[in-house]
C-alpha cells in the first residue's frame, strides 16, 4: 500500500490556519500592551521628576533651615521623588541664578518594549521659585 501525497490537497488544507493567525495577532497585541504600560511608567517618572523639582525649589525659597545649601536641596528633591528607581543616582541639581531658586533634573530612562526593542529617553524637568 502506497500513500501518495497530493500537493494541491496539502496547499488547500485549512487546518491550523486560525492558530497561525492567532499567533501573529497575539504577538502584535502583547507588544502593544507592554508598550502602553511602559509609556505609562515613563509619564509617571517624568511627572514625579517635575513634582520633586518643584517641591525642592519651593523648599529652597521658603524653608532655609531644611534646605539651606545645595546638597540639602538635592537630597530634599530626591526624597520627594516617587517614580521608578533611579539606580542610586541623584539627577537633581540646584542653582540660585536666573528667576530665583532653580532646581533641575536630568535622567535617562531606558525603555524596553518586548518584540519592538530597547530605547533610551532623556527626561528633564526644571522648576524655579522666587
């Protein structure tokens, strides 16, 4: 008994087509979902950097006992930061020039989206309080 495989019958076979379609669609949707989550984390980190810089500039202007020098102001800003871990670095800097007490923050965020790649985003925030 010989089994002959007919090529047109194999090509016309539809079994497994929905599995392949699901795999392709699910890959794109999962990558898109993780991208949305990562972008949300970037926005949360950026908002927290801005809030911490603003609070530290206000502290430098109003409370000279807690925020008397540049190091104390930078540490206060780091304590007000509630975003993702900064990896042990302090991205905040202070200067008393320009419009008053200025606190700036610069941080490079590494964004990793599965199936799409890794990127670095430079985040910066600045606040000035008279």
